[in-house]
C-alpha cells in the first residue's frame, strides 16, 4: 500500500511549486519511497485594469496592512501627492471627506472627494500599481501575462506592469488628466 502526499509549498512567477512524497505503508510510519518537487505552469493569464466606477472608500487598505510592497507604493504615492499636488492620497482613500482643500481651491462631492475624477484616477492607478507590487512580492505575478486597461486603466496597466511610466509620472499624469476631465 502506498500513500501519496502533495503540498503546495511556493509560488514562482505565477506557477505553483508542489512537493510530492510517496510512502510505503508497512505497519509503521511508512518508508519513504519517492520525494520530488514539481513546478506546475499557471494557465494563461490576462491582467485587466478598469476605468472609473469601482472606487470605494478604503480600497487597497487591506493590502496596505498586509503587504510591505503595497504599503511602499501607497506611501510613495501619498508623499508625491502631498509634495507636488497638495493633498494626501491616503486621506482621500481612507476617509473620503466630502470636502478637501488643495491649494487655494476647495473641492466638494456629496459622496466624498474620492468621486471627483482627479482624485479617483490617482487612487485607481495607485491601487493597481500596489496590487501588482503585492502579487510580485508573493511570487504570484505572471510576467509574461497579457495586460490591458480601459480609460484610466490604460495608465494603471502601464504603470503597474511595465517600467514605461514610473509611479511619479503616473500620479502626475492621471491627476491632471482627471482634473481636466472634471472641469
């Protein structure tokens, strides 16, 4: 009688790493007959980044709490927003105040400023970049996957998956894009 045991032990660039053991049952704990490790290729994956409409207060904050990579992205983006744009992205996402002062202007929205396009687009893009950073950190991101985005999601895709747009460029670009669209 042979007993097989398979355990998922790791992720490697989106693939599963499985350890397998076979033990011959001979009345005791079982004599080890086979031990191996196999890498199971993940199915073809596409990463699709949405446009506006899926924003919500607190989005991405669970990942902020659990992932050092996601936290670094959010913290860097918040510092960029504070230093060059005059607002705290983390305040927008965590608290979603109905009113926010940016420079001499006061921005208002009855559902909170996260629903004003200039803030929505920054939050959406940073969320995507943080999510991909967390996937990479855990070994779950498939580097050869197809990716695309709709509207602001195009910027999210480029910033999250490629090196074509660094975080600072994405934040600045989508803020001004959103501000133009809002006005």
